[in-house]
């Protein structure tokens, strides 16, 4: 039978997942840390994404399953409290990502429709968009799903046109090394820039529907990451080359849209802001759906309360519970804090997945050196990002510690109550 995904359809899916909310959130956050050499942070983030993509692609070929990272953790560490707890933490990380994207949606919507950055309006728009897509998912999001290709084309087109035009208006003095902040900022920003690549892992979810995955999986992973890395590096140069660092720091929540003004004026700002709203909204819908699927799988296998399994309209109670957990994150964290929290969570989970990969190399036949590099780089960047977050906003680290403790406590309690556990799906 002909499978749904060939090489280029998988590449397009990966690009669409990566060039979503990430670049709109990250460009200002990372630019405020790394200054005019933020493009180097995007290069290093891309290298780490390539290594991580290689590791996950090899795992996907050996353990084909829609469970993704949860499946790989079970295969690597066995059926136990650790793999079960990590599954719950992965679910929590998805909720953090939703909160980060919703906060970004609120920042862009407030700037576009209200004109000032009132925290009241940012939170209101952020909570409102989560509520809206919760209702959409309960009713059925078929129309939204079908429009994803159009959304990808729109956001790619807008970004490419902006980058090409902005490269001709760059002010060299803004990119001068004389204006470069301490180099440490560039390294601290790598964890944040990696967050913009995070969508590449969705390619592994196509393995069961991919034509000749042994040939196409790894190629699709690397092609999509390389294309996105080129776009991100060019975008960061365009932004910092047209906008003084002080303005980037001041407007970091919506810096990408503001950087369009010198090139296309007020209309350009509005087009980019609307594109950001479309990209963040579609990312919220997709991630909310994914989180619901994850919660259903975990509940079915016994690692979340059974309420997550109950049907409500065309979805599950897990969707409502996920939305309720996400809303306090939106209300009590600023954009920088929850973006950092999401980035660190993903880094830690992927680092553990790569470390576990070393235990199953006989099955995956992956290059041992590449897997070690993926693990080491991911661990180092997670540590640097955590250290920077602790210095600038200690609550992020305490929040992460609390999530990890809560995740394993929930896992232990549910094992005692339900006598069930996450098991291998492949």
C-alpha cells in the first residue's frame, strides 16, 4: 500500500512544525541575551538539533510507535517508576510549551490590538486562546487540521520575504563585534534557540506511515533541520541588523514584528504580527491536541488518573484537565520564564532519552560517538540554561524542580492505586 509520507512530505511537515511559534517567541528572548551574535546561538542550536534528530530517527526506526519519546524511554529503561515518571514529565513539558506559546500569542495580540503591553491584556488573550482551542478540540478540529498546510505556506512566505528584503537594509554598525555583549550570553542563549527547533521530533511520528523509512527518515530529519537553521540564522541577522539591541531588549516579546517596521513600515509590522498570531494559534491547537493524546495514552496505561480517558464530545476529559493545568502557568509566569522552563524541560527529557539510547545501540545500530555528542551537548546546554535562569529568575528552576518531584510522586501513587504501568507499544 502507498504510504502517506514520502521524503518531501515528511520534510515539509518537519519544517511546518519547527517554523511555528518558536521563532516568534525566541528571536527577541535570545537576542536580549546574545545580542548581535544571536545568529551563532541559532547555529549551535541547529547542530544540537541535528544530533538529537539523528538519535531520535534511529530510535524511531528500531521502535516504530506513535508513542514517540515515551516509547523510547520504556525501551531504554524498562517498565518501571523511572520510565513512567518521565512519561508524566514529558506530558507536563507539553503543557509548559502550550503556556509559553499562549503567552506569546497574548503579547502579539496586545501589541497589535491594544497598543501597549498591559499584562492584563496579555494574560487575557493567552487564556482566551487556550479556552478557544479547548472548545475547538472538543467539537472537532478537522477544519483546522486541513488548513495547516496553508498556514505553513503563509508563515514561511512572510518570513522569507522579510528576510530577503531586510538583508538589503542592514546597518553594518549594528552587527559590529564592537557592539557585541559578553560571549557568555551567546552560550546561555543556545538553550532558548533550541526551543525554536523543537518541532523536528514530529517527523519520527510519521514512521508508520512513511514510504521506505529506512531511507527517508534520517534524510527528512536532516534536510528539514538544515533548511530551518538557514532561515533562523538569516532571520536573526535581519532583525539585529535592522534594530538596535536596546530596542530588541525593550520589545523582546514581539521583536520580530517590530523589526519589520524599518523595512516595510507600519503595514509590515501588522502583517508580521498577524502572521505571528496565526503561527502561535496553530501551534497551540496542535500541541493541545498532542497533549491530549499523550494524556490519554498515559491514562490508558495507568500513569494518569482514569478521568483522562472519559469521552467528552469528540475528545477526552484529559483535554479539559490539560487546559485547567495550563492556565495558572499563563497567569503566574512571564513570557521569558515559561519559555525558559519549556526549553529546559525539553532539553532534560531529550538528554535522558539520548543517554538511554546508549543502552540499546545494538538494536538501533546508531553511531555511538554521535549519540554521546547528542547527550553531552544536550546536558551542557540544559545546565547553562538552568544556571542562567537561576541567576535571572530563580523561580523558573524551583518550578522545574517542583515538576520533577511532582511527576515521580504522581507516578508512585498511581502505581500503588491502579496497579498499572506504561508498557511497550512496539
